C-alpha cells in the first residue's frame, strides 16, 4: 500500500508531470509519428519549468504551510515542559565522515533547533525519533543522538526512538515516551501541519516549534497589498531550482495529509 502511495505521489506530482511531459515530448519528436505533438509537450514542459523556477509559486505554497506556526524564540513558561521531540529527516551512516555530513541539511536544522530549546529548558530531555532509512544502516535516531552528544548535550538527557519510518510512526512511538503530557514538537516548519495533526489525533499535546523556516521570512504573516505586490514582483528576479524542490515538498505535504486523512490518522 505504501509503495502504491509513493508511486502515485511521484507520478502525479509537479516534478513527475513535468518530467513525463519532457520525456514524452522527446520520444514523440525523435521516434514517434507525431513530432508536432512532441514539440508541444516539450514546450509545455519547458514552460512549467520556467514557472516553477522563476515565479514565487514555491514561496506562496510553503508560506501556507508555515504560517500557522509562530517561531518559538523562547519556550513557554506554562505548561511545564520537560520533553523536546525532534523528528528525523534523512541520514546515512558513513563512518569515515563526521556526523554533520551524514545527516541531511533539514535534519541538522531540526536538531539545532531542538538543542537550542533544550538548553533553554533546564532539566528537559531531548527525544530524537527516526528508524532505519537505508538497508544495512542503523536507525537515523542514532546519528541524531551522536550529533547532539558531540554538540554538548549530555548522553543521559537524550532519549532515542529508532523504530519508526514515517511521520505517523514517529508520533505513535513517541507517545510511549510522553503520553498525554505537553511536549515541544520540532520539525521543519512546513511539516508541522501534518505532524501536529497526527499528534493531536493520537491524544497527544504537541507544542509546535518550527525549524528551517523558509517562506515566512520574505512573506511574513502580516503583509499589506503593497508589500505583497513588491515581494511577488521581486520574486521573479531571483530564479532558482530550489523553488522546484520546495514546490515538490509542498505537494508532498498536502498529498501526505490527504493520505493520512483517508487512513484516519489526522
């Protein structure tokens, strides 16, 4: 079922549709009997690429995911919190390299935010959550714990959850450690919408702490029409392939939420 979900998600995603259009255009143009249709597909695919990389569509989509969650500059005084949960991204075990090179940038950003909050909450425990993502490796939570220790977090203040491979499993396993008590939930800002919904559905009490805030820095929550117009027009002057990745990520979050909704997980 998960394989089918991933296949459908990739195929009908922005990147998948663009890739199919370009590949179909090349095949029809060079090997088919419909070169005109092939050229049309190539032009359409190229236009999609330009829209994805030149327009601020990525910022707008990501802003919608990030907007509900205010940055946590200081942990709340009430209710009393003694657990900080950091959800994993991606990582691989390479013994010849430092742990900072074995974790993805997103995972490092989440951990940095979790460690910052842990130091602002004396007596708190840092829970790192993530199982095996590559065959033959150990759980990514082990890498995350190693990262935290090397940055000065005491080993006794780190709790490792290494059995989960999805957001739902992350929270299902973490619930065994935090129960219904309030806890700080750290993940990428655009992931918090789905992760928080899962936690609440499981009867947990998450306090969202966004890491890796991307769009809200240029598109803050309170913008008037003039500021919107200036940001939107200015966005066209800075094309970047990063936008394509962010559009794909926003699609992944919405598709994941719909999938979880169908399964009754949110």
